[in-house]
C-alpha cells in the first residue's frame, strides 16, 4: 500500500491523517497551549511521512498551532492542513460564510485553505445548501482550494454533489464496530468519485491492545471525551462481550503480522475502496504513535485475515441510521449522550402564519407559490396538507439530473414544513409521488423507502408530466399530528 493518495487534483495527502481534536480536550480546564512550543511536536509526524493534519474551528487553538507550524517550514507545500466550519443551525448568509472563512485564514495565517469541510446540523432547513453554495463562491475566489463535508449522510452528500457542489471528501466515523460507511455511503462515493476521511477508527482507544481482556468500565471511570463517546458506540453495537470478541480476533491477526491491534484496526478500514485516509488522534507532546501509524501502512491483510474479522463483526449490531446520524437523531452517540455540548436549540425551518382561528399556513418562498396563489402547506386542526413539492430552493432547482437527490430534497422540505407545525415525518399518513418519466420510479421509490422506513404511510406513485424543465419528481403529503 502506498503511503500517500491523491484526494483531488493538486491535493496529495498521507493515508494516515493526524487529528488534532484532542487539543480541545487538553485545553478544557482553561489552559491555552503555547502555539510555538506545541507546533514543534508536529515535526516528527512530517518527518515520518505523515504530513496531513485535521482540525476544526472548535478544536481549541488547533488552527493557530497548525498554522504556526506550517509557516515555520521552508517548503510549506510539504504539509496539508484540513479544517472545518461548523455553523449553528439556522439561516446562513454570504457574510456569515465569508466571516467564518476569514477567521480560519487569520487563525492559520494562510492565504487559502487546503481543505475546508462543512458540517450541517439540520437538513430540513435548506440553509445548509446556501452555506455550500457560498463556500463554492469563495473557492472560485481562491480563498479555499478544496471543499469537503463532515458527518454528511449518503442522501445529503448525494444532494450536494448532484447540485454542482465540487466536494472531494466526506469525513465520517468508520471503524470495526461502526460499519455504516459500507452501505448507501459507499454507493454515493463510487457514483460521484468522492472519498472518505474516516475518524473514530480506533474508537477513542478502545480498538487498541490497552482494552483487550479488560473489565467493562463505568462511564464515571472514563477519562476523555473520546472514551465517553465511543463507549456509547460499543453499547449500541451489542455491548462489551461482542466487542471483546472482535479485539481477540484482531489480536490473533496482529500476532501473525507482528503488529498491534491498532495497526490492524486502521489497516482494515483502508480496505474500503471509498476510504482515502484514516484519521488518528494525537495529544501533541503527550501521546504519539508515529512509528506505529507508519508501520500500519506497510501491512498487507490477506483474504483469511479479512474473513476472520468479518466473521467477528457478524456478532455486532449495526450502528443505527446512516453516517453522521449520531449528531442529528437519537441515540445521540456523543460524549454527553445528547447535543447539549454542541447546540442550544434548532430553529424551525419555516414560520407558520395563522390565517383563521383553526387554520395555519406555511409559505416556502418559491416563485411558484406567489403567482399560482397557493401555499406550501396548510394545517387545519391537527391535519397538515402539503402541496405537491418539487426540488426547488428559492429560484434554484436542486439535485440536478439525479432523481434520488431530488426526491430526498423534496422529503427534507416536507419534513421542514411538518416539524415547523410541531410534528415529524412519523406523522405522515399519505404520500403521492409523480415522476416525470417512469424509468426514474425505482431510485425515487428507494429514496422514499429510506426516509419513511418504519413509518410506512399510504402511498401512490404515478408517471405524470411535470411543470418546469428539469424537474424529475414531485411529492405531496398529508400528516395527522398525534
């Protein structure tokens, strides 16, 4: 296996990326690390060929430290710095986006960002797409070299790509105990030639020799945010016993290769053809596993090794939902077990307007509603009627020529309406789907199936010529709040 990979034209990265999220953990007592002194601990990584580093706007002073390090190098092209922008949910303006990117540039002391990764909290509000469109403008301006996203599920990665956002990567959790990336995400990555940057590969240290044959700890015994977070993953995957069985299996394979459990755990994730690199966290100056990470890249797992690991994984339960769902819906697999460490509130996507004593309406602002004289949805009593909805955001058509992308965006819009009235998709009792051409029925039906799994409303799907060039699908819905 090569030690480097081309993530995108002009962006070659190391296949082990060093994650700097633990800087926030190191600074959580109010202590700010000295950027010059801490930056020096990054040199051994680069000397070992591990030249790519991942950080974020909320990883303490990681951007400042990494920028200080890069600026100390005679050849700054030797190092690749990735960062993230994680805005609060709600409306996003051009000024918001420019301000956030300028802050990152100032903190990193760089003229442009090598890779900017965007996170969205709440898909039913299409403001997340505004954010990506505005980031694309800044990329065209030269302030950003490459765009990626973080913790996107497959459906919304598809929507962004089909709508012309030039994403090169999606950063997600993926490990021996979290196999969600092998589902719909792998399909989208292959179809649109996008790569994954995977974190959580060592599950906060739980996928290392340290925890082999150890007694299950209580949450009070866990010492880092990462341990608190990934213990929740282990619990959701079936608990301590099947997790220990995976460790035992990997330990046997590690013995065969004279390697560590961490080596094998990370190397196995790189077997996924969609994965460009694994991200391994580091506590700069405190805990470094440089040679161990470098050794992993030289390992070769044979068919017998891979089969043994898959057999052990068969005893695990699937982590619920799609990639990134741990930040959007229960069970919240975060350090705190909820979103209290991340968010205070999520604003409604739309504002209902009371038009009569027992009647409220929502207008989504598309040009169609104005001149055709209708609203996006009307609520009478506890019943909601949602108009036929196309993949329209303001005056833009979303989803390009991808019928599944258009369908997912439409369902987002329907969800945004219903939640703004105080309900949820689970309240939907009837949907009607109109496809412009019958050949698109299957991807549209599959998208509907993904979003309404377990809800199972009454449904009709027919072929009908739609108004508006490029629209492939239209959906209307009825919900009863219960």
